[in-house]
C-alpha cells in the first residue's frame, strides 16, 4: 500500500512510500482510508525533529474510511463506513481510564501521533475506537468529526455557559470555527478574535453566521478598551503563541472562565499570570475526547447542528500532499482533505 511517511528524524523529511499493509490482530481492525484532514498538528510535526526511534512514521489522525478487515464482531462488519477516535491504546488501570476519561491516560498512544496514522491506503485501529457514520454524512465531513469532538469537549464538558453569557473565541481556524458553532448551541452572543489577513477564514466565519469579529491588529485601539473585563467565557484556540492567552486574561470578567485548547508549545514565557489571582479566573485546559463525545458529535453533524462542509476548503489526492501542506502553511484554506 502507499503511505506518506516521515523517513528521517530531520524536519520535512516526508515522502510517499510503498509499504506493507498493516496486519489485523485481536481487538483491532484494518480501515481502508477514504478521507483524512490535514491538521495544524500534522504541520507542526512536519516542521519538528522527531526522535529517531519514531522513524519511519505515518501521520494523519482526522479520518474516515471503510472497514476492510475485522474479526467476527456483533457491532461492525467489513464494508461499514466508520470514523475512528485517535486513541490507539491506554493503560486501562489509571484513575482517568477507570473514570472513562481515557483521553487523559498518561500512557495513551495516539493514531497519527505515536503510532502510524491515516495518510495511507490503510490504517490499523482498535475496534473500541470505531464509530459508525450515517449515510447522510460524507466521508470528507466525517474526517472532521475528530476536531468537532475537540470543540465539543471544550464547550460542553470543560466550560459552563448560560444563554445570556458573552463568549469570545480566540482564533478562527478549524477548532475556533467549530468551538464557535458549539457555543452557538448555548448562547447567541459570540465574538471571534482573528487577524485581518485571514480573509478565507473570515469569509467562512461570516457565512456560518458569525458577524461580531474583533481584530488582533486593533487591540490597541481605544474602542477595544470596552472589551476588558467583558466576556464571561473566553476560548483560546490559538497554538504556538502566548499573546492570545494574555488577551484572554484581559478580556475575561472577574470570576470568569478561560478554556485553553491551543497548545503553548513552550512559547509561554511572556505571560503575566497574576490576573488569574487578581480576577479570580478559572483556567481550564481541554484536551481530546472520549467515546460519549464522539457519539454526541456524530448526532450533531447528522442533525445539521454543526456545519462541517463550509470548513472544508479543498479536497485533493494524497499524492498531492505537498501542495496541500503548503496551502495549509500559507493559510490559503482552513481545512484540506486528502483522499487516499
Ligand atoms: Zn487534529
Ligand atoms: Zn490509563
């Protein structure tokens, strides 16, 4: 089969290779991959040096496909249209596993993170990670259920939102736009903070009905002062920078909530965290998702409560991965789907 693999530890050493198809084993199945989304994490990974022990490695963790091989099972069969959680294995012993929040298991291995992912013809996943997708959800949309679950976890599990709350979302990438859509199910007062140069993303945000846009470039303008101590809940979906978190600290009301989804990635040196104390803010991280969240999100997409179609900018063949990676890096599209 073909697989897009990291073949050296140095950054950007990625190429399509002919490799053996993964072998099915007890408790696992083989999925014929149909659609995979390119995630910011795949790009970050692409730009980072990897430990040599990890090479060769196939990225890709947002995907949908068709069951190709599976042991006799009363829930799934060959030919079923499915999505898979990103979890490959957990310890099943720690407190998180016992409480069924196995996404927080310290020993967790991830598909497309610590084991081979979906930028390939086939991917091996545990049967326990599978979810059926209804016919009304296309494979391309289904590939985006993973980031949808990330947003659901932040909004429905890790924050408390009343219908009169003012909400601010920092960042309008895939996670920002999905978080905004999740928030809309709870409150109608939603502001998005983005860069003026993010034309494509702004267009999508507006087409999804989000009209209240604030711009990073205008943060020093005097009319932005009114947003200090203004928002009940702030979601920071931006990764790799710290100034968005400083915005969150300024704009959240005393006793308000900040939910952090975008990784600092070590870039958190210029933070002034005293506001957490002075304003008595609740800061909550939100990471990944679990079985229940996946089932909820599939229902929300099926019932058209969440629009994934508008987020997909382009669909391309896996063999054109290089152009697509560049288009994501250059912020040409919010989300690109690669077809295997
Ligand atoms: Zn992702
Ligand atoms: Zn565990």
